């Protein structure tokens, strides 16, 4: 049996979705992300909804974890070098 739909086919996140997810992963709120990207909070929430759907998750933490597992965002950028 398959280990999960997300492992069979890697979703593609847009550049903006990666930016949003990266800022969220730094602990920023939707409003803080909106301010940093010069967009509305509603636009950030729209991007988050798209990310959740593409990654088949329902919250920020799961989205970050799934994206990191799939190599869609660089984990080292947030936590430094990963120990072997």
C-alpha cells in the first residue's frame, strides 16, 4: 500500500507560497507576514489555504513539517545545520 498521496507526487508551491510558509515558520502571524510582504492579511490567508490543500494538512505546523520533509523549504535556514 502507498505510504501517502503526498509521497507519490511532490506538489509544487509557488514562490510566494514558499515565502509565506517560510515567514510563518519563523513564528510570524498572518498579519506580520502580510506587513512584511506588503499584502493584506486576507491574501496571506489565501496563500495558506492553498498551501494546506496542496500539502494535505490543516495547520501551520503540519504545513511546515510536511514541506520540510518533502524538501520544498530548506530546514537549515530555520534551525542551522542538522546533526547527523
